[in-house]
C-alpha cells in the first residue's frame, strides 16, 4: 500500500481535474472577416473599417467562456508592401479600438510569409493555432475558426476546429468544406454560442 496511490487520493485528484474548466477559443481571420478589405490588403488604421455586425457580435462573444484569437496571413510584409512594425501597430490599434467598445481580444498572431515560402504558420498551415494552443492550453476540438476564404476553412479543419465561412465566397478547390456558412459575424457568433 502506497499512501499517494490510495483510492481516496485518486478520487480526489480525478475530482480536482474535473473542476478545471476546459479552455476553448474562437479563432478569427482579420481582413475580410473583421474588417472590409474590398480595396485590398489593409495595413493602415486610416483604411481599417470594421464590417457591419462585427463589434456587437464580438461584444457578445466576449461575455462567453471562449478565448478570442485573431490569426491572420500578412504576406504584405514579405513583399515589402508594409513593414512588420506597421502590421503589429495595426493589430495593437485594432485591439484598443475593440476594447473601447467592450470587446476583449485575448491574442493576435500573424504569419509574415508568402505562400511560396512554405512555412508552417501561413494558413492553411496550423502553426498559429498550435502556438495559441500551447499558450492557452486549448482544446482545439472544442474551438472554432471563422473566416471568409478557403484557406481559413482548411486551416480550421487541419487544426481540428469547427469552422464557419462568412460571406459568399463558395469556390473551393479542395474537398474540404466549412461546417457552417453564414452571411455575417452576428450569425456566426449565434451558431457558436448555441453549440457550447
């Protein structure tokens, strides 16, 4: 008989572990999902405009148990369209603007590489998801990815999250499909919160 392995000790440990809340997240693409990018990639706050329904929907999501994490491809830095400093400054500004309106963003991650660089972080790769998972101790299978294009959905499926496609971009070159299709962020958040 070993005291540390008694039945009562094991039951107490099982109970303690069961009380630890499961950490899950909603991953959000940025350009085309949070902000309007119809005029091209956005890298200046003067050109950054939140899409309709984004702020109230994310305010509602901020009251839930989900972490809110932005994951964005920013290949403009690799092409020298803008600098990493520019990209990071815009993320900081975006988080502050959202915080003023009652939205809490837990983290932002971005990939500075081009598709031809074959990195692991650029969506549909899952490097940003894994980094967030390690940082927050996430259960990715209980998490969600919301985005407006195929690479967002592929990344979410590759990371074993549930996926929501925003807007009308429906041309998929692969067999991978989103779990849900909606027209705006309000509908996406409604689906996510109804599936808790």
